[in-house]
């Protein structure tokens, strides 16, 4: 016959072992989940970086005159000018930057962008003098 204290101790010990087993199972599940999330994040990041590289290549080609494309999107103009898309929309809506509307989007002729930038640089020079 075992003492009640020993039985209580053994029951507590068994409960702790069960909890540790469950905790280890949960930890393995969390580790697997974190690994899958990290892999998904890395794939998404790689996709975004590839898209950025693609856009950069297209923009460099357009600026160098290698491409036969004459119109730029608002996002492309924003990247070239290093401003937000909202700033480009404001310039278009105010009439400062020429654009054509195709459906619900705007396209800016590259000549119009070059003219706008040249005019703005002249304004800055005149203002400083």
C-alpha cells in the first residue's frame, strides 16, 4: 500500500509530463507554422523584388529611349519624379502636367513629362536669381 502523499506526488508528476508533452507538441506546431510563414513571406518578398526590378528595367529603357513606348502611367511618373502618385494626380488635375484619360486611368506622354520637368527647372533657376 502506498502513502497518499506518494500517490498525489505521482499524479502531479504524471500531469506535468502530460503538459510537457502537449507543450512540446504545440511548440513543434508553432515552429512549423513559423517556418511556413517565413517561406511564404520570402516568396512574396522575392515576387515584389522581381516586380520592382522589372519596373526599373522598363523605366530605364524608356528614359534611355530604347523602348518605343510613348506614354507613362501615373505610378511610373511618380517613380521617375520621386513623388507620390497623389502628387502626380494633383499635377494632372490642375493642368500643370498634360495627360490623357483612358477609361478611369491617366497616361502621361513622356514628352509632356520632359517638358514639365524642364519648365520647372527653369522656374527654379529664375526664382534663385
